[in-house]
C-alpha cells in the first residue's frame, strides 16, 4: 500500500443493494463503447476481469467512465474500475473509492499525470452512480447526476500507454500480479463512452438523482476556492447558554470544514448569525444585516421554534416567509445556495405554546420539496432516535439542545452533506 499512499498524497483534493440495475431518470441516447451490467458483490478478494475488451477503450483521449456501486466497508483504496499495465509498476487509469472519497488517477511509469479526490464521501452503503468525464476542457466528477468537482487537467486512457489489463474491483501491475486495491461492496454497472457525456446524459444514466443544490454544495466543498458558509436561525443556532461551554452545532461544523478538511479549506469561513428569539419574519426584515453582509456561498436556515409560538407568524405567514427567504438567498451575488434545517422537537409538556411545532416542520419540508431546497431533517432524526418520542436527554431545558444535542445536530448535518468520516475527531467525538 505504500505506493498508494504516495498517490493519495499527490492529489489536489482531498448497504449493498441487490436490486437489478435500472436507469431511474429516463432513457439515455448515449451509446457506450463498453457496458457491463455486473450486479456483483465483491468481498475484498474477488474481481471481474474485463481485459479481453480493453481494445475498446485503449488510447481514448477523451470520454466518460461511469460506475454504479454501493460500499460495505471503508478502506484507504478500493478500485471500481482500473485499466493497467500488468507488466510494469505504477501505470494505470483508475476510478476508486478511497477512504470514502471518489478518486480518479492516471499514471504512466510512476509519473502522476492526473490524481484528484473529492472531499465529499460516498461510502454510506447507498447506491451511487459516479461519472468521470474527460475532454479538452478538463476533467469533471459527477455524483448521482450532478457535477461535484472540475479541474483543467485532461488525461484519459491514452495518457497511460501499454495498458493490457482491465478489471472491476482490483488494480493489477507487475508488483501485484494477483491484484491490489480490492473493493468491498456491490458494483451493478460499469460503462465507458468515447466522448464526454453532458450533464443531462449523465443524469439519465444515474440510478438516483441528487437535487441540483446538493451537487452545488458538494462542488463548494470540493473546490479550493474559499467560500463563506452562513448558518442562521434562533437561539438553537446561536448556541446560547445551554451548550454549557461546549461547541454548538455550527462550531462543530466549522471545525469539520475549516480544520479537518485541511488546506485550503481553512480559508473558508463559517459565520453563525443566529439570534436568540428569532422568527422567519425577523430574518426577512434583517436579511441584509444577517445574511447579505457576509457574502455567503451557502446559507443554512433553521427557524420555526419561535414561529410556532408567535401569533403573527402563523402557518401561512411562515410558509410565505420561507419561500421569500429562499428567493432572497438565490438572488444573492453569485447565486448562493439555500439549505433548510428543521428544528429539533421539544418537550411540549414544558413548552405547551409550541405544540404546533410539528406542523411548522411539515411546512418547511413542503417548501423544501416545492423549491428543490436541500433539507437536513433533524426533527425526524430526533424522533427516530427517541423511538417516536422527543429524546429529553438531549435537551437542556426541554427546548434547547444541550452539548450532546448540539453534537447530534452537527453529526446529522455533516452526514447529510456527505462529510461524515469515522476517523474525524468531530464525527467520533463523545461527550461524557
């Protein structure tokens, strides 16, 4: 694995499903030069040898590699598809899942011509379709039908002369004639096209399709361009008092992005503009001060706990305010990305004026569906965690999450934005 570690360092970035393969988003007109519906489960030793078909793709200078897979483990290097020179070391074109991240690499005689990894993670056991397109304009990663990373480098199979082995679930070279970088999980399909497919064509080839804004959020995370993350809401987002000196969920997220994702993401900024007592009406009125002034790229909104207890922001007003906030976010310079987060459930015995909170949460879900807004549903997650009831042990006063509650909020946000890594200190944090 030593060579693989070197290759990982060279990068600029950092439940199996047994159902038959289906294309979920319409018939595609794209005709691949190589196409295998494998529907195989790999155990870390098994593989599929497609070497007799290598001639179909050898020498291509542009095109698309497309793989549909689901993982059952997290390893430092797991091959989805690799074309290699089995007689020499360190010559291959490979698409891998590396410690949860998507990786595309091209090497020839040990010279790294291209090696990129996403920061977003795809080892969650769900079925994903990844596509890597290469053209004269550069290389783009697509995940679940959405572009998530682009680089100006453009190397494909033609960048690695001498290829004689083509494998699913392993890489093979002279140092490892039996194979290395074995995959564990399900691969249902691998395909190669001799041209860079359009985003629409890739969406049609994908078994599931992310919201466009989910793809844009992933692209922000995978980009080296600094971004401002604006997290706003009421006292829960504010993290006032009840965290007992521990980090709020916004602060945990900041640590995950600005420190753990490494340079240059530490040049991103995570701003918490939550204000205790706020409603959606307050945020609409103070939008310029609490949002626009920070020039954010992503705007997270968690509001509703106070709206549910305020007569002037009844359900109709709350719905209208959420719609207006989405429009305001998307109208920001550069087209910022809205993100909804439902508030946690509360102890209605102690806070009877908020008995309607669940209705407001449903409205937020409805607006998110209507306007294609990414939604982190803490309310549903907490009720699931509590077996259908509010987990009172996560609340400081029956309403505000305590330090443990904020950690639960943070983990849900991190997981839903595809940043969960069990090796992360934030993700594995335990509060005694």
